[in-house]
C-alpha cells in the first residue's frame, strides 16, 4: 500500500526540525533558571532546618506532656518562618 501523504510528511519534518532548533537555543536560559530555583529551594530548606532547631532548643523534649511541647514548638517555628519570609 502506498502513502500519498508526502506533503504532510514534509511539513511534519520541517516542524520537527524547527522545534529541535528552538529547544537547543532555549536550553541555556532554562538551565540558568533551574539553577536559580535549586538555590532558592536549598535556601528554603536551610531556613526550615534553622527554625526547627530554634524551636527544639527553646522547648526541649522532657518526656512529659509532649502535646504541650509540640504546640509551643509550632509557635516558635511559625514565627521564625514568617520572619524569614517563608510560609510555615
């Protein structure tokens, strides 16, 4: 069976080449944006770890009444996260 879609096949090939060229030329900007996002994420994790450590230091676990300790830690963590501009 013979295909009579030569015009369609040619158009599809031209489009595929155009997409490939666009992808290659746009890739450097995408890589820089990905690096910036990763740095921002790493910074957020560091802030969260700092806030957790601050909350644990303020209210150490005594083994008694852990619900009260966790409530107090949550307040410290929330205030620390908000002061650094991240959502708790």
